[in-house]
C-alpha cells in the first residue's frame, strides 16, 4: 500500500480512506473492491455476475447479468442477445430466457432433476426426508444424493436422536397432508421402540380429535398382529361395531334374533275343523290298555278323500317370503298295514276386505314309511307350502290337510296332530 495515500479506515470492514489529492492509489482501491465484493457475496449470496447485459452477446445457462434497473437476472435458456434494443425489450420478447434473482433466500419446494438452483435456494429432499439450502449455483442431476456437495443440510428428519421439547403456552404439533387430492391423504406420527408412549399430565387428559374445531375422529386404530385394529369407545360400540363385548359367545345379538325368528306350533287333530263335504271324522277318545294312554284324533278314509282345516292370523312380523313348513303325525286305525300313508297340505291367504272364497295354493303331499304294528306313532316328512293369494302379515291363513287316497294303506288312518313352522322378521308381534 502506497504510503501517504490512506488517511484512515472504515470501522466495520476496514475500507481504506484515500486522500483526496493522492496519486497512485490503485492498490488501496483494489483492496477496497475486493473487500466489498466478498462482503456483498456473503450477505446476498449472489455470485457469477458478468456485468451489465450487452447486445449481440452469447449467454449460457447460469450466466448472470445486471440490468439498468439495478436488478440481477440469470440465464435460464442459452441464447444470443438481440443486436439492438434494451435488456427489457429482449426479456419481453423472450420471457423464458431470463429469471430474476432475488437477494433473499427462496423456497423452491421439493427438489427435482434438471433445475437450475441458486445459492440460498431452499428445497425439501422427499427421498431423504431433509431440508437443505443451496451453497453453489448448479443444475441438478439425477438424484439429490449425487448433488449433495451443492447443498447444506438444515434439518434431517432421519437423525433426530435426542429428546425434542417444545415449551410454550398451548403448544401444537401439526401434521397436515397437503396433497389430499392425490388420493393419499395420509399423515403419520410414528412412535417407535420397545416402549412407546403418548402421555398427558398427571391430572390432565389425552385428546384425539379430527383437525379443526370439535371435529369427530372417524376411527382410531392400533396395529396388532400385522393389521390395524379399531379402538372402541362410548361413541362407537354397540350392535354391529364388531366389539367382542357386544357379542354373546362371539355371536352378535342380531344372529340370535335370526335363530329364534322361526316359530313352531302344534295343532292337535281334535282342534281341526272337518269339511262339511267329505270331512275327516273326529274319532272317539281311545284309552290304550297298558298304561291308560289317551289318544285323540281324526280318522281319514282309505278310498275317499277327506279334508280338515285350521285357521290362524299371520303375525305382524311374519316373513311372507318364507314358506310354511308342515308335518303330519298319526297312528293307524284298527288294523296294522304293511304299506305307507300319504298326507297332503294346501293353504289360502286372505287379506282384509278380500273374498274368503279364494283358491288354495299348490298342494304338496308327503309320504310316511311302511309300518307293521298297530298303535304306533308315525310322523310324515316335512313339506313346504305357499298359501294361495299374496300373503302378508295380518292375513287370515287357512291350512287344509287331506289324505291322498292314492297311498298304499287300505285301512283308515288316524291323524293325531300337525306340526307347523313359520318364519318372522321380528322378535315380538308388538
């Protein structure tokens, strides 16, 4: 430094104060410029400036120039500037050629390939779960890991090894999935370890709720046995919740309702109404000799079809989509036979204000097995019948039973009663 040209130095950056009449002060001037260049870069982070934009000049991607408006621009697409005109005119004609460089750090979102990043640009590395700031202007290549030398890591979420404590009034830790429209609205808060806990205060509460004010949490799950299992509470237990506490022997109450929805009725033959035309004959009560067993029944002839009926009102909860199930029980008359008896059933449904003079539905006949001894108890096979008419709950149902005279037994058969089963859709008839 030339003696006598410097009269002092500035306080902060020690810039040389050159005497007004000094000669040969180039060294001091160069020193000042070097200091200012270094300080300005450290503060603004902008380097690689080629000077003012010039006409008819070839610019490469990443080149930086200054416009007369005092702003710095960076070349985004290689180009040769116009032979005449201003930089403003050139940018207007080619808006993609140049990018304005801001002095303040810029958030560039998630890191991507083929992008020109400037010093002080902030990005998020979605693969490595980390935030970083650019230290050198460059064009990104294939992966963030390949370009790691150009970046300074600010936060690496994979390396939180110590306790993280937030102490303030009403602190909040918010995970907000910002790409719900992409179909993956999923935010994770993971506790990992042999013992993982989320704790409230000793006298406080731990609250899980939907995002917002008083928003219900649709479902709270815990992973168990390789799958997500629902946590039950007072708001989601009860029927159909799947909770074992709602079950009896691992079966929901609704299943028991289905099991007991089929009702069974016994109709004694003595309560049947014989048809006035070719009706069955109510037999005199018979007392058997061994232990005074009493038999009440209705006799049906072997050669002439005889009929008998009973009626009932279909319950309110009757399931009209299900058939009536009927089964005859009988004994032989006076003489044992060697062949079988066939019993037929048919029914008629009459709704309110409909004619009682209707037509029975299709009759169904069931055969009984061969018998050889007198006064045995015989039970025919079950048959399913559908009443004539469109039957529904509350209808008047008439069931007719008859003996099919085409059977093989040549003696009268004594009907002792009928088993009937029907289905309902409710537990009660209230």
